[in-house]
C-alpha cells in the first residue's frame, strides 16, 4: 500500500495535470440557480376606467297619489362610465398566498338618462317625470370603497377576490306635470357590502395591469316625499367592471 501511494505521489509530481484531473473528478457540478419569483409585497397606487350598471330600481306609491297607474314601478338606470383611483398594500405570506387591503374612490354616474316617465308606462294620471338622482340627476356621482383582498399568485399573475363596504349617495326626485310645482324628493347615504373578483399581472417590477368586476349590493330603502304623497324607493344593486394600472412603490 505504501508503494502504491508513493507511485501516485510521484505521478502527480511528474505530471501535475493528473492531480488536477483527480480533483475535478470528485467535485460535484454547481447547482443551477432558480429564477426569483415575483414578490407582490408592497404598497401601490393606481387608476382605472370602466362602466357601471344599475338595472333594478323600484318606486312604490304609498299614498294612492296615482290610483290608476302601475304600482310599484320598476325601471333601469342604464349603464354609465366610471373613473377611479386606488391606494392599497399587499403582503405575500408565502409562495402563493397574497393578502391585502385597498381603498378606492372615484366617479360613478349612473342615472335614468332622459328621466323615465311613468305616464309612458301605463299611468293615466299624474307623474310625468321620474328620475333617480344624486347630486343633480346623478346616482353615486362620487363613491368610495374599502375592501380586503385575498389572492393566489402564479409568479407574476395574481388571481384575487375582494370583500368590503361601498359608500355613495342615492336619491329620487318625482314631479307631476298635472300638478304644477309638485315635487317629491328624498335621499339616503348608502353603505352596502361589495364583493369582487379580479386578475392582475405584473408587466414590469413596478407596473401591473388589472381587470376587475365588483358587485355593490342594493342600498337601503328610503322615501321621496312631497305635498300629500310619498314614494318608497328601493335602490338597485350596482355592477361594475374596470380595467386599470397600478404602480408598486417597492
């Protein structure tokens, strides 16, 4: 054995490359470094555009003001554009779970358009111009939304749901062409629950694009009253869809 070791040592002295080859033969190959996954942790600001629809508003004559007409009267407010800004923060708990909180506010203008008239809907006496209003013939001209988010991350793609509370104002104004000067009005600040679903993709490290659907539940009922008459208002739920961009600060 000693003779064999001596021969090996002599071979390394005579041919140093032999020793280097032996060293290389016992070294394991360097492991490949996996590409880093995108991290959604951080706070962000963003903006979006979209549309809103409110298609199930009901008005009920409580005092027999229009005895020969349709009662209650159901109608749609139609579809209108929306614009909003967003501020929120995410925390990526592990490789796939992302939790966050988000505040949103913007312009929500859902109204009756040309003011649907009850006389055109089969009423024989009375109300000639009925519209649901907020801030001069608008429903929810300004709105807010605070929601928690929970999502599943697939590297740069985030699929999420959100649940929260919306804030906006709804109101109604009723006039009667057969009774000059008659006006019935009412309004109420609404804070229904909201639930949504969306997808967000990190285009660059700081920029992401999103598509989102959010449903606002029906607000609370209220009365629009005038001289000798009140009309119960059951507001419509609101459905929104938007496309937007977010900028993550870090």
